[in-house]
C-alpha cells in the first residue's frame, strides 16, 4: 500500500490566502495613481496655476478615497449578504431534509471523480463533523479564503488609494510648474510599473503581464485626460 507523507496543512502557505486584501489594495493604489495623475495632468493642460493643480489633486484624493471605501463596502456587503442568505437556506435544508442533502453532497464528490461508495463515505464523515461547513464549501463554493469581508475591503481600498494618489500629488508639489506635466506623467508611469510588478509577484502571476496591463491603461487614462484639459482649457 502506498504510504502518503505527513503534511502539516496548518502551516502550508498558498498565495490565494492573499486574494482578499490584495485585490482591494491593488485596485485602490492603481486607481489612486491613475485618477490623481490624470486629474493633475488635465488641470495642468488647461494652462492654470500650480496652486489650482494642487487643490484639484487634493480634492481628487479625498473624493476618490471616500468613493473607493463606500463602493467597496457596498459591493462586498452585497456579496456577503448573498453568501449569508445561501448559508441560512442551507442550514434550514439540512435540518428539514438531511438525507437529501447527504445524497446531494455525495453526488458532488462523484462528479469530482470519486466512486459512489467512497463518495458516500466521504459525505457521511464530513457531515458527521460539520455538515453545514461541508455544504458551504463544496456545494456553495464559499470558503474562508474567498469569503467577503466588507470592512476589510473598504479600509484597504481607501488607504491604498490615499497612498497611490499621494505619489503624483507629492510629485506635483515638488516639481517646478514648467516641468510639472512631463515629470508627473513619467513618475506616475514608473509608480504604476512598480505596482503592477509587485502585485503580480505577490499573486504569483507573470510580472511582465502585470506591468504591461497597468502601464498601458494608466498611460491611456493620463493621455485622454490631458487631451481634455488641452482642448477645453482657457488660454491667455
């Protein structure tokens, strides 16, 4: 008989454990850099003053952070409400029709490749330990890794947006107005390249693809906003 090695699953690390906060952090920081840099470039292209550019940037930072927090909280709360409703329904079904639910769980394992007898044994043992947990994980597809956490998503998104938005805003503050547009555009692209690479590395994905995605869309957003400012700006 094949003897399997003993593995301590409590200490084994998987990158999917980061997916909740990583998604919110990357989205917030990326949006902070792109939206604030684009706003700064758009206002600067309208031939205004550096103080007006900075005011617009700060306003964009505050509004964007609040928008990200509210949007993430509402969105993830809706997901969490749906998950809890499904779990409550499953709890009722287990209490009122346990045999049918057991057969349903066994059928899931058969569909995944187990023979009928083994699937029945697995379903019985898992149900004896934690029937609701087994159905939540294997029937509904809800696990601790992907479960919605509204407050975490809102806080991470808002904070990461502030950090991301602060980079082009600080650059605009420190750069002489005559060089503001090219310097903000170039440094913002560098920030996006770093962010895309870091996110891809953390998630175990292709670093080149991660960099290419954020750099392309960031450059496009800044170019479009600068064009709007140039077309509709007031010139002396």
